[in-house]
C-alpha cells in the first residue's frame, strides 16, 4: 500500500498537479513544507516590528493609515500561513513555541533596525519587492493550501511594494536632505534584501529536493538575478543608485552582473547574531506573554459554548 501511495504521490507531482492535506505524502515532503511555511509565517509576524515601530512617527495621517494597514496585512499573512502549515499536522501553538524558544528560523532581513522614515520606503520597495519575486512562483507550489494562500498574499505584497516605492519617490524628489535619507536607506537595505533569497545555490541544501517536488520553482540564485534585473531600472526611475560598484549590464548573459554579497554576515544573522535578533525575539516573547489573558479568555469562552451546546 505504501508503494501504491508513493506512486500516486509521484504521479501527482509528475502531472504538476496538487497535493491536498488528506492525501498521502512522504514524511520528508511534509517536514520540509512545515519548515518552510512556518518560517514564512514567523517572518511575517516578526516582520511587523521594524515597521510597527514607525507607525507613531509616520509624517502624516495618511502615511500613518497606510502603514497601519500594511502592518495589519502582515499579521493577516502570518495567521493565514500558520493555518496552511497546520494542515500538515503541526499545531500553531507548537510552531509559536519553536519561534519563542529560538528553535525556528525567520527571514534574515527582519534582524536589521529601521533607522529613519526612509527605511519604510526601502523596506516596501526592496524587501516586499524581493518577497514578491520569491513568492509569485510559490503560487504554483505543489501543496494546495500554501499555493492558494500565496495568491492572496502576493496581491497584498504588490500594494506594499508600491507604497514603499512611492515613499522613496516622494523623498527622492524632495529636499536634498530627504533625497540623501532615501539614498542611505537604500544603501542599508540593498544587500540584506538580496540575501532574502537564501544562500547561493551551491550552499542551499534544500533547493534540489524542493524543486523536484515542485515546492520551489526556481533556485535562490535565479530569483535573486530576476530581482536585480527588475530593480535596476526602478532605481533609475527613482533617481537613486544601488550600492554595488560591480553592477553592470552583461550583454552576453542578458542580465545585470552584480557583486558578491557578504555571506558571512548572512550566516551570522541566521545563527542569531544580527544587529536586532535579540531585540526582535525579546519583543515577540513579551507580546506573547502580554496576550496570555486573551488566549485564556478565548479558551474559557469556547469551553462555555461547548458546555451550553452539550446541555
Ligand atoms: N533568512 C533566514 N533563513 C534563511 C534565509 C533567509 N533569508 N534563506 C535561507 N535560509 C535558511 C533556510 O531556511 C535553511 O535553513 P533550515 O534548513 O534550517 O530550514 C537554510 O538557510 C538553507 O537554505 P536553503 O536550503 O536555500 O532553504 P530553502 O530551500 O528553504 O530556501 C527560501 C530558502 C528561499 C527562503 C525558502 O524557504 C522560501 O522561499 N521561503 C518562503 C518565503 C519566505 O519565507 N519569505 C519570508 C520573507 S518575506 C516576508 O515575510 C515579507
């Protein structure tokens, strides 16, 4: 029977069709998807912090309203993704505990501080831009609940990217000091945003199998290249530069060449040694503890409802 189930699974993957929660799947497929979706969910939740920190300091009521909406979207993405991951059999409580204990990874990019208002622009343009480049192919992921979640999330990410671009455009066309602030935020964010796509392909242990299973559709380096090609003309339109002296059009390849990224920095950040790792986790733990009364009240309410129904 195991053989028949495996053959059925292989057939679905070969047809480029979808696996659903009740279908049989290899343990390793379940495990890697749980890992990726949970990391993705944690990234959305931790990713609320650098921007949440700027809501009270946004320069106008309109900017405040937009930023609040964006941070709320991120909470929504996180909850959506935890639900998708739960269909694979791990509870949200367990995933949350892994994050709070420091056992689970989340995206490296959220371990950098957001220093000025211009960082809201750079995060929207470059971080959400990288997220979209990475996530559009995930809409075709072989695991149904993840692929479907990605469709909606990508639509909202497009709005996030445009609002970031618009912040930078406004600053770039403002006073010299505003333009400089925009340029400095881009300088800070560029390298870490390119690292969001993960390590280079020859140091990416999960890619080969995830691509064979139609979870990932492109390698880390392929998506990174696609992103660089996309942002170069956008930077020109903004009137800003990208901080890479090696960035230049390669006629033969039909792509932009770009300089080596600081991979020691990247591996340090994902081991917990980035500039804001400790602060991000401490904040998340405190928020979790402060929310204990809500969880208790909800559980008590559910218990009373169940009691009332059984009478
Ligand atoms: N930050 C933190 N950890 C990372 C990053 C990163 N930018 N890139 C790779 N890693 C981790 C991987 O999770 C993996 O660790 P693990 O085996 O302990 O889980 C290890 O580094 C090796 O990397 P890969 O073998 O390349 O891992 P994978 O095949 O999972 O590819 C990738 C990494 C591209 C990030 C993939 O997991 C993915 O597409 N995830 C979904 C998108 C996502 O999580 N986005 C979050 C940021 S966007 C946002 O939230 C707005």
